[in-house]
C-alpha cells in the first residue's frame, strides 16, 4: 500500500449518559468508520453508561480524513436506533508525533487541544508522553442527540514498511 502512513489504535473506553432508546435504558455499541474502513465495538446490554474498553485498529493513509463514530442501540425486531455521532480530527495528535520527541518523563503533557465549535471535544484533551509513546485521551460530545459522551484514546503504531508521518 503506497500511501500507508501507519496504524492508529483507537481504544473505545466507555459511554457516559447515553440516550435512552428502549423503555428504561439502551443496548449500545459503537461503529467506527474512516476512509472505507468500518469497525464495531461489542454490544453492552441494558445500560446508558457502557464500559467497552475495546481496541480497534485503523489503517491511516491520509491524516486529513476524520474518524467518525456513531453510537447505536441494538434492537432485536426493528432496525437499530442511532444514539448520536462524533468525529475525531487526528491532525493535532500527528503534530505531536512529528515533533520527534524522545526520553521525556512519563506523564509529560506535549500539547492541549481545547473544545470548540469545530470539534466534538467536551473537555480539554491532552497529548501525553507515556513510556516512549504518545497517547491522546478524549471525551467526545455526541451530536444529533439529546445527551451522551464517549471516552476514547488514540495511539500511533508504526509497523515495518510503513511510510510514517515524519
């Protein structure tokens, strides 16, 4: 794959105060799409505060293409109900990678990304040095729904033979 830059590990940690789509709760799962790729978390039954802790891996060919997340409520006899959506812009994270940092103390904050009208962040998101790798934790406010957030973390992986982002 000529334009293969690397892999991005997306940890879908949990949902917070997701919308009720069944009688008293929901049966949520997350669908992640990016540039023709489609991945899905496990289904967690009967909760509006699911803890998935699922790791999904995306192939990155263009850092300008956002990662889309859509939350659904699983239904047995009818179509699944949409519970909101969010988008991740990986460009601020890639800028941290391009700094070429080495040997920082674990926990060092490299940059902070603020919530704005142009992103789905519900709180400040930090890119942090953690034992030789850079991680970014995010709380994403879901759009097109009355309530709900998703907590995720991203991490870059450079497999052998990839072009890289440097």
